[in-house]
C-alpha cells in the first residue's frame, strides 16, 4: 500500500477560486494547511530548521504567487508538494550538499524491503536517526517512504538515475535500521558518516 | 510532523503585500475587467445624461422653477453610493407600497411616454449635477412643486440658505412626472438596444435578472391607483435608477464581449 503523504489535503475548489482572486484570507488558509507538511519535508531533506523555514517561505510565496497557473488537472496538494521538493533540493544544491550520499558499491539490484525496527515508531528517535544520514540519502528515504515518490521520479528530481535512487534507498534503510536498533548513532556509524562526507567534500 | 517556527505567515504576508497582487492571470484580468466595467458604465451614463443635459443647457432658464427641480437630481449621486437618507415619513409607506404591489401584480406595468414629446423647458434638470439643496421649509407645499424641489421622500429636509441655493419659496408648481417618464423611456430603449443574450455571462445574467425583478416590483407598485404624487415620483426615480444600472450592465457586457472579455472572472482551465 503506497504511503499516504502528509500533503494529501483535499483543497475545496471554492477556496482555490478565492485564492486565485487574490483573497488574503484564502492565502492564509492554504498556508496554515500546508505549512507543517512543507516544513517537515524541508527538514527531512535539508536537516536544518533555519533552512527548512526558508524553504517553507520560498515555497509558499511561489505557490501563492503562481496559484493562477494551477490548472486543476491534478490535486492541488501534489502541485504544491512538487514546488516544495524542488525548493528543498535546490537549496541542497546551492549548499553543495547534493553530493553527500552513501557511497555506492558494486552490488546491483540492492532492494531492501525489510520493515524498520519498532524504534521507528518513536518519532523523535527516528528524526535523530534520519539526521545522522547524509542529506541525499535521507532525501531519497523520505521521498520514497513518506511521500510515495517512485525511483524514477526521485531520479528526475535529483538529476540521477533510478538505480542511484534504489541504491541510496537500500543503503539508507540499512543504515537507518542500524541506528535505530542500536538506540542511537553508534560510534561506528558516526565515523562511517564522517568518512563518507569527507570523501565527497 | 515538524512544527515550523511561529510568525511564518506574517513574513509571507508581508512579502506578498510588498510584491503587490500575486501575478495571477485571473487577478490581472479581473483588474482589467473592472477598469473596463467602470469605463463602459461611465460612457453609458454620459450618453444617457447627454440628451436631457443638452436640453437643459439650451432651454430658456426659468430660474426659479428650473433650479428648484435641480434639487431632485442630486439624489441620484447619493443613490449611487447607497448613502441615501430617506424621509422617514415616506419610506415605510413606499416600502409597503412596493411590497403590496408585488403581491397584487405579477406583471410589471410600464407606462410608455413618447420621449421627445414632453416639455422639458423650465423643467429639465442636469442628471448628475452637484447637489443643490432646496430649503425644506420653503419647498414643502401640498403641490408637486414642493415634491420637485426636494428629493421626494428620499432625503431628509435640508435647511440651506436661499442665498447659496436657488430654490425660492414661491415657485410655480412643476410636475416632474413627465420628465421622469421621458427619462425612463430613454433608458428602456437603451437597455433594449444594449441587451444581447448571446454575450451574456453568468454573472451578468444574475445581475440583469435581479434588476429586472426590481423593476418589476416597482412597476407593480406604480400600478396602484392610490399613490400620492410624491410616492409616484419617488417610485419613478427608483425605476430610473434601476434602469440605469441595467443599461450599464448590458452595455458593459457587450463592450467586454467586443474586447473578447467576459463579465465573469476567468474560470479554471482543466487540461
């Protein structure tokens, strides 16, 4: 069963019409509805609260400024989410963090479908564990598991291949499981992360 | 989910305000449509007002009576803004008349008067002049002249010095009804010319429907035989106001249609 995105909020046509007409109250309502999903996505991808707040503002300004361009052929939340993802990834690129991912090895077809350990139910612990992952790996994990993007879609967003997305997902999932099973970032995981990021710097 | 820091909306709201209206296609089109509506309405009203104004300017100035009737016209500018102050003595009766008329008659009664056959000299008023108030005490008589000197039942008596305004107590009674009939007929002709169902929009149809209904109620009230001259004049003025609005809407729709626009805002396009 595909994951249910936190963005999947059904926006009434009347509210959209009011927003297109430039009604400030409609803008605010859209902002309130989507600020947490956008901020959460930005946090998962960027890993930094200040950056995530900036991504939220940039995203909502773009959405509200271009709302007349939304033609209604797909859910509004999907259109908004795409803008949010693009903003978050653009910020990663601008900070040259898009090259920070778990190194690929030569194992092809590395799919990891094993469920996360029970510790994943602890949101705070999950967040801490995710922050331990490299930005790109974390982004792939979040986009795939939480937002339901396919590997092809993730590849297009990150200007990589679908194989890259699958590999990052597999390795990221294993790393995350390890972090959660050990109850936190192990010294080994920390060292491994530091080494990997230094290699890509 | 993560909670964003507080105050985010305030930042976005300020940014939106500083960038003016959002660059939405509908926002720009609606601004342009509003400008066109106002321009078209002004043009229509100018056309409507021109003929009587021309007659007024060309007619020999029967100073007292002509200027006394000017007091009736200013009511229109206040009607437009909805800031009309009504004579409390008349207003409830007029409302009752209209309501009774609506119950009594289901079809509008329209009195047709040949537009060009009515003497306007000495009686014509500029349609959109600056308000020229008549002293209430001096203009209130039993005759319709007093009715002409004050906006019948539509404004409270205004105590204005005769030296600054032109109405004088001893005026020749002038019946305003023929002029009102003429103006109403002109507006009906204009509406008939401007109306074109092929270019009607949903919003326009709603507006014209409501105005048609309002005119119908007024006509029903006018059909009652026991109206006083003051009440009849007031109803005719209300009819003229409604016809002006209707003429404006119909003309605007045709104008917009000629420009490829519609009275409605742009709709969502579904690919």
